[in-house]
C-alpha cells in the first residue's frame, strides 16, 4: 500500500513540478505519515473533514478519534457552556479539550514518535430557508516537531454556497488544506495562507480572519497575514485591533453603530485626529446612536497602499508603519479591497443594522462625484449612491483650504459638475452629506505628503503636525524613513 501511494504521488508530481496536490492527495499523504496522529471534532457542518480521511483510505494511521456533538446539552457537557456555539470561544475550547485528551491518553505510548494534532470546527452552513449564508470557525492545534509545545492556527470563514451541500463540500476541502498546510507549510506562513483555498471554486468562501500562535510561528506578524488575505483575494476585508490581534467582523460590529474614517495615513496628522473627533461629536447626536456602543474604526484600502497605477507593489514594511501609527491612537484598523465607497458601505451593512457614518475631507467628496468610478454599474452614479446612502448612512466632510486661491471649501459651498448639482443638493439638504463643524482651523494647512517630506529630510517642526503619540513612535522606530519598495 505504501509503495503504491508513493508511486501515485510521485507520478503526479512529475507530471507538473508546479502543480498543487489535490484534496485526495493531501488527505492520503497525511494518512500515510504515521508520525501525524490526532482528533477531529466537528460541529454544525457534518463530519466533512473526517470523511476525507476515511474516503482516501489508511485513516487508522492518522485518526485517533472523530466526534460531533450537535445537541447543545451534549456540547455543553463536553466543552462547557457558552453564549454562542459558532464562536471563537467554542472552537478554542474544543481545541484545548481535545488536544489535552490526546496528551493525557496517548503521550506515554506515542509521544516519542508522534506529532499530535487536534482539528476542530464549529460552523453554520447555509440555512434551510436559503436566506442566511453560512459562517464558522476552524482551527488546528498541532506539534510541528515530535515533543514540541503545541502551535495553533485559527480562522474564521464566511461561506457563500448557494446550498448547504456546497458549504459542506467547502468545509471538507478547507479542513484538509488547513491540516496539510500546518504540517507542510508552517515555515512559509504566507504560502500556507494562500493554500487554504486550494481546489475550491472561486466565490465559494471568504476567510476574513487568520491567527497564528505558538513556537512554529515565531516571528509571524498576524497583521501581515491580514494583508495577504486581502491581497490574495481570500478576503474582501480584514480587521485587527490596536494590539495587532485579528478580529472577526461580527465580534466588533454586531448590533453596534459604526463610524469609519478612510485615509492613506502616511503619516497620521493632527488633521486626521481632528476630523475623526469632530465627526464623532456630531454622529453621537443622531437620535439612534448610543455613544456607549459606538465603534470607531480607521480603514485603508489596497489602493491606498499601492503605487499609482500599479497592482502588485505593496510595501509590507510601509503597511506596518502606517498600522503602528494608527494603533498608537487606539482604534481598530480595517484593511479592505473596496476601492469605491458603496462597496465599503455594503460590507458594513452586512455587519450591523445600526446607524453607519463615514468621515473624509472635501477632496474625497469631490472624488465621490466623479462618474467614471461607476461605469461598471448599469445605473451609474445614481445606482452607486442608491447603494451608498441606503439605511440613512451619513457622510461627515472636513473642510479644505484651496492652496492656490486660499478659498475655504466646505460641504455647504462645494461645486460639482452642473448636471450633478441637483443630486448633490438633495443629498446635502437631506443631511446625508454633512459639513464637519467646530473644526480646528490650524489643522487646515496640514498635508500628509508635505509632512512626510520634511520628516524624511530631517527638517524640524514636523513633530508638531502629527499627534504626540505618533511623533514619539516615528522617532523611536524610525518609521517612514526609507523610500517605498517597488516590485
């Protein structure tokens, strides 16, 4: 059997050195490696991952136990009570419990020759009515070397199958990819992230959170893994907190009002902070906004990170420099591939039913009214604005001082193209677009690009134009001191 397996894998690899093992080959290669041994615990989507190991044969060499605990009473009896069964808390408890049992029961007999693993998922597939998409948590705790402390990979997945069976198939392939990647690609975490979607149809899933921990992933920055998820199209957006920890969207946004600030943030300036604080002070005056529940986030798109006209030239260190500055302000950061606001708004509408607001400067508002951004929509700018301003979304706009004329441009006196003036007037008069009031006039002349040039030339005075925590961070770590890398 072993000889036949080796011949099969060898022939496959010889046919194309650059080919990726298919799901059958990955599952079989794990089964044929007697050093890998573990438990699979699956809730909600069926025994989809375990089924692959039994389907390909040789599972006795890999699987110590498979289990499901669909009934809540049974699940609570095994793993303890929790508020949400499809949650980070539940999958983490499952991994801890199952891996602990492996060590307790099998370490004396197999611990000197086996690399143990516990795989777990808790997933809701597409509802029977077809009205609710699937989503869930998937994780693995494993030894990358015999006798090593355990490392862990945790992911959150959105399932876009049109039927429950499609979500189940997706879950099975994803689980095999994760287990195979943990053992074979842990030294190449970016390749591991890319491999999670191997042999899955496009638009079948979205992985919006991945977290690497443990000795197998020393030196891995999960914020970079967030960048790779979005950059490779595995996620449309990903979120991490001020301390760098990845956040699953519903953990942050569920049933909360949201105010989002979009920008380049290279670097963050006093204008950035004043804009955000003034927008918050106006948004909390809206009748349906509870200040105690308000979530404030800052967002960058991939377009903000790329050089003009380029598609594959994101400088990872520059990304981290910007994130470090934003983290110094204490707000979560959203990284997205939404180049236009109506798509960003649609993402937020999926996360919460509470009021949503965006804040940006007058130059961005002018860009919003450029019709070439909406050529892919049959209804053009009218369709885009219909999507953007549904659910009474608000846009708070910071004034801009024209450097040539010295004129102060606000949302109240902004001029757009003549044929769009009535559209703008409607949005402004109905308070969808609002000027930011009580702003700090001393911030108006501040331009991030000019501040960056002075910073890089070592000219004095730039420190006064950025928030104090950001200035300290830039000086201590030497941020933004080198030119961007170009690929």
